[in-house]
């Protein structure tokens, strides 16, 4: 079942719906099999399938929902030999772009009604699940946003003006093999693998966050990312010169002059 995510204006509002598939087979009317199936449904934290695989005590995705992609990331972590080359990593951060290729989120149900599991960013519909980041050596993090699907007319108007979207900023610092993003180091992600081109980070990297605020039934305490470094810093903001405020002001003006 694909997850559904809606975005609105600057800060995406993400709504989550998930279902677990039961692998228990019942080949007859054997009462013991039925009882075992009922016990498994009532105790999802104790899967009976000995082949069930986990990472950080959370189930890996199903085969068609990112399993091979996550296994590839986990294999990279295992390949890391010795310490991370922190100096090279820091240099890459400020001379190239940090492009997120894969994103997995650990989903934890606050009421304990569902087994902890990893959800693949590509299995979500709508919104922006992965970002390319430009980290400047003054501590500023730049990322780009575009119009949501509800803003088709305004998006066309924006393109007529020569804009593709807008840029927004945050803060960053790299220390002790950990990338901190957001104000006051709110989000932290440790570098688990780095080969000079690719990097695996575990934790949370802004603006790729879920369930911020009150009222959610689930939380995502940890994420796993595969990043690649790539060229293009100089042209990163081409078409995205507007700030978030300028974008919103322009949007309000457009809809004031073009009521729906």
C-alpha cells in the first residue's frame, strides 16, 4: 500500500496511512493455526517468521517497497573500514552539492498498535521526499521548493516570470562525524559510510522531516539516507532566486488579482 503525502505552500503537511501484510498461511481448519495467527495479530512486536529482518529493531520494507534499496545501503555501512575521512567530507560539503538519492524513515506508532518498520521515501505519493542541499561555509543551508499540485495556475504564472520556485534556508555545522542541521543543532545525522562520492547518514537531516508538531499518532525518530556529492553549486539557485517570503507575497498578490 502506497503512503500518501500532501504538501501545502512552504511547510509540507504529511499525513500517514500504513498497513501491514500478514504472512501467516492457513491451509485448513486447524484450530492451532488459527490461534497462532490471532496471537501474531495481537502481538505484532513478536513476529513468528524466523526470516523477518530488522534494522534498529524495526522491520525492513517489503520486497516491492524498497527492500533491495535499503539492503544496498546497509551493505555500504558494513563496508566502511576505519574512521570517516572527516576533513574530506567537510570539504565536499562546501564545494559540491549534497544530493539525497534514497531516504528511509523509521515509523513508530505511539500507541504500540503497529510494529516499528522502515518506510521508503519513494513509496510516498506527492510532496517532496528528497532534497538537494547547498551548504555554504558561512553555515547557511539552502534548499529549493516548488509549487504544490493545487497551484497549477500560479505555477504557470511563476514560470512566465522566469521562476521555477523559491529557495529557503536553514543552518548547518559538521563536527564529530555528525551533520547538524536546523537552528540550535535540532537535527543530527551521523555519517556511517563515506567513500568520497557517496555517503550514508543516520539520524535526521532538515528539511527532510516528518510529523513535526502535535496530534500525530506516529513518529519518526530516525531516518536513513544515501547521499551523493555532485557538481552544480553555482547554478543551484537559477530559477529559485525568490525567497520564501517573496514567493508567498507573490502568490497572495496573484490570487488577489485572480480569484478562484
